[in-house]
C-alpha cells in the first residue's frame, strides 16, 4: 500500500476539494443513476437521494485522510458501507463505481493537484476488491452486565417499562449510575447499531432505542445521591456538527455524581455559544466530544479557539468519543489536556495529565 504521504495534501487543495463537494456529489450520483437505471426505478424517488447521501459520506470520510495522510478511517468506512449496502440489495459494484467516478471528477477539476485524493480513492477501491471486512465499531466495548442483552431487546421493541426495570435492577445491584450506563446502556446501544448495520432493525427502531436510553439515564440520575459538592465546575458540549451526545451525557453524569457542578450543553453546540458559556460560567474543566473522523477538525479548531480566547485562564480541556478509540492516529495533536475513553475514565482522568 502507498505511504501516507501519498494521501496527504495541502490546505489550499483541501479548500478546493471542499468547494467542489456539491458538484462532485451531483456528478457521481448522476453517473450511478445512468449505470443502474432499473435499480433506481425499482427503488423509487428516495433512491437518488440515498445515493447522494452515501457519496457525501464518501467525501466526508475522505477529507480526514487528505488532512492527515491516515487512510484507516476511510477504508473502515468503506468496509462498513459495503456491508450496509449488501444487506439492502445494492450491487457491490455500485460502491466501487462511485469511487471511480469521484476520482475521474477530481482529476478533471484539479489536474495534478488531485493526485492525493485519487490515490486514496484507488486505495479504497483496491481494499474493497481484496475483501475489506466490515469494521467492529462496537469494539472496544465495555463488559456488558447481565441486563444488557435483554435491555437492548426491550428498547428495540419499545418496551419502556421492561427496559426501566432492567436498568433499575442493575443500578440497585451495583449502586453506580455511571457503571449502569457504561455496562448496560452502552453495550445495548452498540448492539442496536450492529443490528442496523446488518439491516435487522429499522432507523425508527434505532431512534426509539436511543430515546429510551436517554430516558433511562435521566430517571437513573434522579435515583442517585451525588457526592458532596467538591467546589469544581465542568461544562460539556458536542461541537457543531456532532449530533451524537449519549456518550457525552454519560460523562457528564459521572462528573456530577462525583461532586462536580455540571453544565451540559448537548449536541451540535455552536462555537460562539460555547465560548460565551465558558466566559459566563468560568468552569474548571470543559469536555468536548467527537464521534466521527470528519468531526475532529471542528474539535481541533474549537480547542484552538478556547486556548486563544482564554489564554492563561483557559479551563482544562478533556476530549473523548468513539473516534478517539477507533482511530487514535487521526486524533493526534488535538491540543487537549485530558483524554477520556469512557465516562468513568474521563472522570478519573480529571486529576491526571494527558498521556503521550
């Protein structure tokens, strides 16, 4: 395989790549419709929209490779998408064809400057042809407690009372809200994601499961007695573009039950709003989360803005999220003080320097 230097490009070319995004999506989508007219006719009007969404994700996952030279997130995404498409009756050739179409488009638009993105697209195509395995995004996974499997089934079926009974059972036995969240809810949600990837559950069921999980977390917080106030404040947010906030909520809960005063801003927080809240609340620590590789750039920029805005008064910054566990090379040079792999380790790390 080519060295990472073959995939990394300069900032100006990345800006041109981003500017061409919509045109690239339109080009590759039209090419797919032309190549498989019967498939698109059979699957109805939504098929073209779904194709365009997939190609947009191609570009979203390609961009971190161009920024860092690390191909791992892009090939992992392709392996995941190949499984998703195959379980839904989409021809395998449609994915490789879309990569070819994108390579041709960028070559025509950017000339020699397109060489890194073409190299990455060709490498992805080669990996697919070699039998690229679907990644296990649920690994590493916390050890599931005995309730986790039944909890997942109850969430998917919309049996909220059963889910509540199982979660409360775990909470009563272990006496730890962060523990119950990490060892019951987190493995259960990973299982829901795995079943969706395999086309065994619908998008609606996935949303239902997430909503029930969030309800259980809120109910559980009402049942525990937090440690005495330790005099420290923490603020948690997902930067703009990150809508996956369940894990961050777990981290916020872990801090709050251990005695911190917690301000939780949730998903997709605009950077100006984040800085305003920090200025008003003056927290001792700020926690930021990234779930996907394409969110790392916004996270890195947010950390830089906080450092520049608050200088010596900048609170300590802890970062975490799925992307840090899955693609550690992509996540380097974020500029944070602390790294938390999960809610409990993030809370424990609040007194320790960032390793490495």
